[in-house]
């Protein structure tokens, strides 16, 4: 059984742009890049539908962050708070520091 090919976003954009320009037919592009014509049609459709996002300044100004990244950052914050509290308590027990914070 063969594995599926994974195409980069740059490659998809390049092929979709060529399809939008219509200098070659979809069949010719498919032969040129050795991919199925249906994939080219889908990439072309997606490129046209998402073209508005390229000109939307509000969306470009706000970077998107996934829920998984937020959860990962919250976990890291929790870990750091626990370490800080532990070290603060441990440093107050060291003779000569008097439990002072610097």
C-alpha cells in the first residue's frame, strides 16, 4: 500500500495560481505536476474563496492561536507558579536570608 503524498502550502499555492491564470488547462497542469486534476480544482477553489483574507487587515493584525497552544501555555504557567512558591518557601528557610524577598 502506498503512502499519501503531502504537498506543502507553497506548492499548493503555486499550482492554484497557475490554475487561476488559466495559461494551461487543468489536465495539462495535472500532467505537469503529476497530480490529479480534482486536487488542482480544489486548491484553485480554496485559493479563490480565501483570497479575501489576504486583504483583511484586522485578521492579519491578530495572530491566531490554537486551543492546544493555550492549554499548553496555561500548564506551563501553573508549573512555574508551583516552582516559584516552592523556591520562595525553601529560600525563607535558608539561614542568613531572613526570609526577605529581593
